[in-house]
């Protein structure tokens, strides 16, 4: 049994920042994530994309943001159960919760913070009979490392931001980039649509629209796609096929925990502390909903900070916590390290 103060489900940016804020209050955290690495959407979906709206970072790659969050919370020695999905939750007589994963690992804590984002990641796959035969053999639904496409022939399918952005990015990496969409219109940022138009005009991206992939061919790995364009079916050789049709948001097992759910998100009390309808269980970051909710990283950070104050009260009933600035109090890690601003010196000026 893994025991901790705050059990965090989801090691995305919200979950990671929770560790830091909890650490300032001397509360220990353990994180569970279904993915094999921390970082949530930032590391799984868009690690190489720059984010422009993180306070004080004019630009930061999503992967680098994850690294920095991990570095920031390291002092508070979080525990991790990675590659396991939280399946069940049981309230104990003493008020604590036991959360068990799909692999049977048990965790116990007085406070549970669900930072599950979009839930377990499930990419929408095209309905092609033999597509599973080519998964990880040239067919990828998420681009993790663009370098694998260097000097390769890549066909991307999709009509949203991911398809547009990756086509633009890979036009400098791959030997050939083809973008296929079933409509002539794309639903993405105007800048991205215009950039793809420009790259098409320069011959750096081939656009096939309105068209649909209807067949996959290759021995052991993908070698060609059959593409239906109007009444014609064409065969196009490729080394990689990347259908980017988005992720279907699925809360997964959390949806059966007796929490109030609205449109696939957990309802919380945003006037106070982001607690759910079950006392002791909080929901923060993309996974929650309340009037005016914005699914942004910085909103998750804010919610995590307020949630930790409420968790402190549950764990230390009756004890008053006086907010201290880190510039004044410094930061004492659980690993014995201390960060503090240089002390003022007293020295005579003659
Ligand atoms: C392409 C793209 C670009 C974006 N750009 C920006 C941007 O510029 N600025 C911005 O602010 N936001 C941006 N976002 C949104 C941002 O990534 C999210 O707001 C942020 O990731 C939410 O963080 P989170 O920690 O709440 O959830 P997530 O990052 O979704 O992490 C949740 C984690 O919980 C895990 N999980 C879920 N259920 C379980 C379970 N039952 N058991 C175990 N683990 C579980 C998941 O595996 C996941 O790792 C972008 C998103 C995308 C897809």
C-alpha cells in the first residue's frame, strides 16, 4: 500500500504543479498516470510545439515545460505510479480513500486530487479494416518524435490544427509531405491555413482534397495508401501514414466513481476550492467544469494552488496556515535541500 497526503490522478502540468504547491504546505504527493511518462497532453500530444501563454515564458516548448515542472517539484520527492490507470476508489471508515489501478497497485490518502485532463488518451482512428496491422509499423496517431520522419515520405490525414501544424513542421523535415482531407475547407487557425497554402504554392506540401484514404498496403510495414478522390482511386507510396483526427475524450473509470459529471467533465465548487460532490475528492485542470471554465494550463495551476489550501485543512483540521511568500520564507525540500533568497548583510560604510 502506497500512503501519501494527496493522491494525484494524472501527471499532466496540473498534477505536477500540485506537487510543488502541496510541498510548500509540507504535504507529500504521489501521482498515478496511465501513460508511461509525466507531462499529460504536453508530452504525449505536442512535446515539440511552442506554447506562448505560460506566464513569464514568451515561448516554451511543451516538452520543456514538462521538464521544468518536474525540476520544480523534485525537491518535494513525489512518488509516481506510471503506466497504470486508476480504476476504483473506496472510502474507508477513517475517511481516507484507497485507489486501485488496473495492475492492482493500491494507494491510500486522505485527499484525492483528480487531474485527469481529457481522461485516458484514445485517438480517433480511421475506419480502415487492416489499420491495426500497421500500427507502429508506419502508422502513428500521435507525433512524438518528428525526427523519425526525417527524409521520409509522410502522408498526414485530417482537417484540424494538428494536421495543419504538423504538415507545416514536417515540410522542413520529411522528404515529402502530403496532406489529405475529405473537404476543401480546413478548420484551424487562419495563420496555419494560410501557411499551408503558401507551402503548397512553393511545392513543399502536396494537398489532396476532397479525398479519403480507403486502403493501406505494405508487407510488414506501410508502403502505400489507396486514396479516393472524387470518382478516382489513386495509389500513393509512403513511409508513414499519420491520421490526426483528434482524441476522443473519455473519462474512463473515473466516470463511475459517483462524481457529478457534466459533458464528460467533473463538476466542482469553483467559488471555494475545486472540491467535487464527494468531500475529500477534488478535480483540477482540464478534467473539471464550472461556469466560465477555460481549459488552459495556467488555469490548472491556479486551481491546484487553491485546492492545496483546502487539502491542508482536511489533513490538519483546526490548524491555521499563514500564507508566506517564497521570496521571504524560502523553500525547504523534503530531500533536505533549501532554496532561499540571499540574506541582507549588515556592513558599515566608511
Ligand atoms: C495540440 C494542443 C495544443 C495546446 N496548446 C495550449 C497552449 O498553447 N496553451 C495552453 O494553456 N494550453 C494548451 N493546450 C491545452 C493544455 O495542454 C491542457 O490545458 C493541459 O494539458 C491540461 O493539463 P492537465 O494536467 O489538467 O491534463 P492533461 O495534460 O490532460 O493530463 C492528464 C493526465 O491524466 C492521465 N489520466 C487520466 N485518467 C487517468 C486515470 N484514470 N488513471 C491514470 N491516469 C489518468 C492522463 O493519462 C494524462 O496524462 C493544448 C492542447 C493541445 C492538445
